[in-house]
C-alpha cells in the first residue's frame, strides 16, 4: 500500500474523531445529560453550538455530616437535659457573660480616660508628626465604638438568659 495513501487515511480518520466524540447534550436546570430518554422525560433543552465541559464539584462525606448533626441536635426520642443540669449551665453562662461584661466595661473606662474627650495627650513622636496623633485619635475613637458595641451585645445575651434567682 502506498505510504502517502495510508498517511492521508489516518489523517482523515483522526480529523473525524473529535466531531464524533461529542454527542448531543441536554441541559436540565443546573445539570447536563447525554441520555436522550432521560432528557425527554425531564423536558430538558438541547444545548447547541460549542462544546460543553461539566466539572462536578466534590461531594460532602455523608458519614461525617451525620455524626456532626447527631451530636449537635438530639434525636426526637432522646432524653433531654434535666432541669437541674440546665439551670447549672445557664448559671455558668451567666457568670461567664457577667465576667466578660465587667472586663469590657473596665476596658471602656480605660479607653475613655485615654481618649480624653477627643484630645488625648500627645506621645513621643506625635509632637513632631501631627498625622500620627490624628491616626491614634481616630483609632481610639473606633476602639471606643467597637467596645461599646461589644458591651451592648453582651447585655443582649444576658437578657436572653433566664433570670438569676
């Protein structure tokens, strides 16, 4: 057989492969399929023009989620905490929140003292560089606002807990 004829047949066959490899693709919402029967049953639309590449994402391990859910949410028939244990937990939570509130309030007092109504004392290099002073004043003001927000949040959480006896 002629080598030129063999080469041209191989080239013709190779050129026909990519066109034959891509079958018809249907889009069914956010999924794609090349199964015509499934596509017709689902009422999917034929995708035309261009190749479609679908990369599936990773799947979540079902067993790990089942364990996490099982520990986070008790089953319907499981025993609930008895009232004494729940009261002890509420008491512990209240003590922790009250300690955090005291800490935040003392921090707020320190920040207000340092802020000095928007005119804190200048420190070392701030005497020569006024912008550093302005930056520190702005940072103090932001810290005051952030700490005030923290105090309000802690007080809200304390309000959600059952009243202490």
